[in-house]
């Protein structure tokens, strides 16, 4: 079982995922939370392409594609033995536009069963991003955030044609994280 | 000639289709109206997976995919001999999210020439659904209906990349069914 | 390097492209601006399918697909020797709905590296179209223009799954063509 978890920075997807997985342990449901970016960084580091994490977004698109493919292969291997919740990006915002997180050659290898989009209100996302000083983040305005979420919905629907996965949209509005966690648990239960 | 006709419950697509086909008979244009759900139910019944029609939505996604594929094969066979207007769903709303009505393995077999989306105003759809007691239907609110129609547009555009079909959006607002019928007739004429 | 440039009529994409290419010459960056429609018209003329340019939109969909594919092949050949900025349509509005500009069999042959969508405000586009008497254009209203741009975004995201290209959206609001030109130059620089 491979469930892909996406959501643009500031949607709180990782918090939702962590809580859902903790609570599911009591029900005997166990997933390994794997972060695509971690695997990509590990591979890019090994290849000598980057030194720090923040350099990942500055990779040339050709290099980014190679690293993305190699990471997909590695995750496929892991998913053969364990149930995986894959924390990743639906699309990646680059200098030259939006890069698909799951181009065909990655998607066909992975074949997820569910593709989750965690969304939040664009105004809330903008606020969360502006107060988050721990990483270099663009101060995208609300309009860009809204558009990015819409484009992600579009491409997620297309991903489902290739893999036959379902696409689940989970709203994570401020102060209602428990509802988002409950929705994700429904997806993860067998 | 295979034309796919979709529209979420409450858009009135079946009414539009029935009227269009009746009127086209006078012009010597004849299509068989085939309902994907009927073929799927027939197959699922034969396989012993369901007893009643309402159980179809509760099928596990693995079973749903199998039945979907087998129904696609059957429709392909029918379409080799007759012109078909295929009444179906663009996406299917399940517990685990939206399932594509036409995953790659169904789409490539069918190769429709036109993909029609019948749409209506979300408020009107919500009203029609609430007064329709003949089938078990969720009381989705307007927002969910609006989103579902938007996601269907997205995925329909993607379907067209695989099949090269055109995507025709037909509005069916309250009290203007004749205009929707006229639009569909334009699509169905050779 | 193949960059695809799209934008519905009235967005000013060709003006943006021409200015960007002129300015890049000073930086030693050179692209040939190739218009898909020109290549398609050339091929359709040679095949005896049309006499004038305005007849292109009235081609039967079967013929349109054939011409589209042959044009794609020709552009692939050109792109093997030069950097190409391909001026074309994301989708083509026909009597039977929206036809994809890049069905799978065209897309796989071309493999663009960036897919650009030039957009403008629907009200501005409607205004520009109504005062443009040089070609036969439909007076689509703002709502249709808005929808067409949204559908183009959706399908562009799907194109990226097949080719791994990035999708860059460039706004070209009235009176700010220099900003749009600057954005396109960022995409075209190596």
C-alpha cells in the first residue's frame, strides 16, 4: 500500500500526517512516513550536486529530473516490503515554472493507491509562511497560493488516469486539525 | 462513433441525452444509449460481488477497477458494430476520494471521439438532489458540487490527450433543456 | 531546446514573444520563432484540404488530427538543429468542443522543455478581440474566455506529466508588456 501525501508549504500536511500515523498505531495500522525530499536530498548529496537542503530548489531542471527518478526507484523498493505514506510535492515551483512531482516515468514506477491533497485557505497559508523563519520561503501572495492549489488539483486528477488511484482532497483549516487527521485516517485504514 | 456523456447526478444529463436521441431519429441519425453503470452492475452481479444497485458504490476500489475494466471491454465490442452514446461518470466519488471513470487501461480501449460534460448550476443541482427521493444520494453542499464539476473538467481535458477526443461542455440550466439538447445534437450529427 | 508558447487569441502572446526574442539577440541567445499554425496550413494546403487560412478551423476533426501530427513531425526535425520557440494553441476550439493541441502522439514526439501559457484578463481579451477586425474571430464573452484559460491550465499540467516539462504561466496585463517580456526571457535563457 502506497499513499501519496501532498500539500503546498503552509498547509500543515506533515502535522496532519504525523498525528494520523500516531493515532493509527493503536488500531494496529502501521505506515512508514517517507519524505520524498529527504530521499532526493540524500541522492543529490551522494551525487555531489548539492551541499545544503536549500540548494535543492536551485538545481537545474535536468539534474532535478534525474534525482527525482532515482528517488522514485528507491521508494518503490521500500514500498515492496512496507506500507508507505509518501510525503512529497504535487508540483515543484521552479524558476522556469511548475515541475510535475510525478512525471510519467516516476508515476508508472510508483503506482500509488491513493493520492492525497491537503489544502488550506490561501490567506491562512500566506500567514503561516510569513511567520515561519526556519526555512527560505517565498512570500507568495494569496493569489499565487490559490492558483498553485488549483493547478495541483488539476495535475492530481491526471495522475489518477495513469495509476488508477483515487484523489482525496482534505481541508485543513486553522483550528480544525483533528478533522483533517480523521479524514486522513479514513484513507489509511485498510 | 463513440461519444461519452458525463455529468454529475442532478445535471439532468440522461434527460438531455434521451431527448437528443429521440429528435435525431427524424434526421436518420441513430445512436444506442448505453449506460456504463448498467454494464458494470451486470458484470458485478454475475461475479457475485453485489446484490443491489446501491451496493455498487461500496465496492472495494480493487473490485471496482476490475469491474470497470471488464465493462470497458464489453462496450468496445458493442461500439464496433453500432454508434454508441455512453452514459457514464467522469469520476466516481468514493470513500477514498475521486476514482477516475477512465483510467488509462479503460481509456485506451475505448478511444471516444467526443467527451461531453453536461453541467448545471451547483445550487440547482443541490436542489434537484434534495428532492430526488428515488435513490440514495449524498446531500453534498453546493461547494462540493462546484468542486466536483471543476475536477471533472480537469480530468476530461487529460482524457483528451490520450484519445485525441474533443471535450464539449454543455450547460443545462433550469428551464433551458431545449438549448442543451440542441448542443448535444450538434455533437452527435456526423 | 524547445519551448512551447501558448495563449488564447487576444492575450498578446505573439507580441510578447517577438519582443523577448529581439531583446535576447543582444545577449547571444537565439531562438527561431515557429508557428504551429503556419506549418499546419502549409501541410493542409499541400494536401489540398484547404485554400485559405480561415478554413483551417473548419477542418473535420479526423483531418485536423492528421495535419497536426504531420506538423509535429516537421517541427521535431527542425528542433534537432535549432532552438525553437513554438507559437501554438494549448487547445483548439472546434464545433465539437476543445481539441487538445498536444495529444499524446504529438506530445511524445516533441518533448518540450518548457510549456508557457500567456494569459490576460478576460475583460481585456474580450475588448482586444472585438476591435480586431483583421481575422474572423468569435465574440466569445468574458465567461467563455475565463473558462478557456482555465481549461488550458488544466491540460498544460497534464502535458507536463508526459514530457516532464515545466509549466510557466505569464500574465500579460494591459500596459505591462515589458514585465511579460522579462518573464519570458527568464524562461528562454539557458
